[in-house]
C-alpha cells in the first residue's frame, strides 16, 4: 500500500492540506443552515475570497492584509445572500446559484482588469509552513499535522470552537432554535432575522478562510475557478456529517483523503482520468447514500414571516 500511494506521512499531510478548505467551508455552511438559510453559494464565497486575498496581498505585500481583504469579501457577499434570502425572501437556491455564477465570471474578468492577464495571477506573499517545535518532530504524524501553515492550525482550533459555540452557548442555542422552530425564538423575544443574518455572516467568514487557504496557503496565486467544486464538496460533507461540526470535519477529511490519493497514486498504474473524478464520484455516492437519511433543520429554506 505504501509503495503504491507513497509514504504514510506524505499521504496524511496531503489529506490535511486538501481537507482544510473543505472543513472551513463546511463549518461556515453549518452556521448558515443551522439558522435556517440554505447556502449553496459556498463555492462562490470561497472563490471571491481567494481572489480578494491575492489582490490584498499584491497591493500590500503582506499576507495578513490579504487575509483581511478575503474576510471582507466573504462577509460582504454573504450579507448580500442574507439580504436577498432573509429580508427580501428570495429563493435561497437561486440566490446561492447567482453568487456562484457571479464569482466565476467576476473573478475571471477582474483578474484581467487588475493584473492584466487571464488564467493565473502573479505570485504573492502567502502563508508559509510553520513547524511547531517538538510536535513537528514526532515520527510520521508530526510533520504531517504540525508542519503546516497558520490557516491549517486555525482549522484545528475552529472545529472544537464551533462545537462549543453551537452546543454550549446561549448564542448557539438561539441559532439552532432559529433553524428548527423560529416561531418559538420570536416568541422568546429574539429576532429571527438577526440570528439568520449572524449565521449567514459567519458562513461567509469561514468560507473566506477556506478560499484564501487555496490561493495563499497552497499556491500563493489565484487561478480561474481554482475552487474546482470544493464548495459543493464542503456542502456534501456538511450533509454527510449531519450538520454537526465533528461529523462535517470527519467527512471533509474523507473527501480530502480521496483528493490526496489522486495526487499520491502512480498514474502509470491507475488511469489519471479515474483518479481525477474520484472525489466527485465520492461526493455523489455520499449524497445518494446518506443525503436522504440526514435530517436537516426543520425550518431550513423557509422564509419566516412574523404573525
């Protein structure tokens, strides 16, 4: 097995790198959908943020300024989604699809306008690997888990933080109740509109982290459509994980492993076309096999009108 797919440590490191944007986007989608707002615009939010991060880093020469640009872009477009779905009660699927299409066409256009070239932007300052002393020296797992970029360590932290916020705080209780029984939340004196705006806004920020990891954690440049369907895979991980932070993270790791295999496997033994389609086939299988069994929040996708 090791001869076919490479050293275990290399496969684990690749799995973590490929899973990181999926975990971050899935956690973001969880906040939105737990509040009752479907967010299939995760793909677009990631792509817009990946581009904004590169623009910010290019203008400033600083990766953290680029991160700020990415977070601002993700938040801004998430709030547009919230405005359309929560305030104007537009169809949530159509709104998310519009964000995806706008991101795909808009980033391609702005890439030419800002950088004067299509396809790929110039290289920018990115987030380099930061080995953690002692931990990175652990055989096999040390380099794979603890010799990663700052955004990967942030992902490690956000999984338990998201669990704590959702299930151990009054805010999390209100957010979950908004996605299940918004009438009860309204009766308790909590604004359903405000809670849904919070949920969608958090989804934009977390999806932005996933997007900027692609452009500034893996490549240090932006390429057209660089998300490559990862937003939809993150949504599948969210459903497979039953809208739970631990389950979604575990599902994202599974998808990350599938992508890592496509890189590590020798192409002379396994057809390249088969390897490239593996993550997407896995997504379809998961949604077909488990999507129907997962119980979504009861009020998801339903606009709330105060009586």
